[in-house]
C-alpha cells in the first residue's frame, strides 16, 4: 500500500534533513515533497509581498516574533499542495511530505490537515510531529541566515496546537538519521 508520511514542524526543526535520511534507509523508494519547493515556484516578486508571503515582526517581552501573512498568490500555491500530494500518491508513489501546518491562516484552506486526511484516506497516511526546543530552532534560523528572525517564535505555539500525531521525534535530542531510524522502525518502512 502507498505510504505518505507528513512531517509537521516549525521551520528549521529538521524536517528536510529527516526526510533525506529516511529516503536513504527506507526499504521502499520515497519521494520528498517540500513546502518550500512549492513556495519557490512563485515569482520572486511575491516573496515579502502582500499577495504572496509577507512577514510582520512584533516585539514582545520574550523577543521578536515574526508572523507570516499568506496572500492570495501564496494561498493558491499552498492550497494546491495537498492536491498535488494526492496526485503523486494516486500513481503509487510513497511520499515524505515536509510541511508547516498551523491552521486557518489567511488564504490557506481552513484546515490543511483535514484536507490531507480526506484526500489521502485511501492510503497509509502517517502524521509525524517534528519537535525541538525554541532556543534550538532560533539558533538554527540564525545559522541558516535565510529565514526571518522571530519566525520560529511565532510558529512555535501554533504548529503543534491540537495535533494528534501518530509518532513524534525530537531533533534537539536526536540526529536526523536517528529520527529517521525511529520513524522507519515505528512504521516498518
């Protein structure tokens, strides 16, 4: 049966690294579908643009938290992602989807997780939470140098809220390979 593993976590939690490690150790081939790849399909002018993705920093007592606003163009792209994943699955592709789901924000579908669950119901759909402490996430964002400061802080409370995971991994404790090994063992991949 076709298997789809959705890795959900804050940006810089290690989802892509886990996906690549899991691809290398799984018994069956898995395609890696990244949210970032979908966003990179947009024309560059829609990054930090009200119709694309825009970022708004907020200074609070705990530091800067940068919210993400999803405009019409980015909303169309992200709303198409679950359907694209379902299309790939319908051709018997095993998939590792790396996503940042934080509910009904702006022009994204009202419940992206529910949409994935509905579209992927005929398949073996597994939801895996990817966790790390906020300090670790913020350090990774700074080290990468290509992400908005405070984005992790804003996503941190939202991404895992009301999620019921089939399994969870902690990238501040384990390496990407160790996380992938745990996922492979848990689901016999």
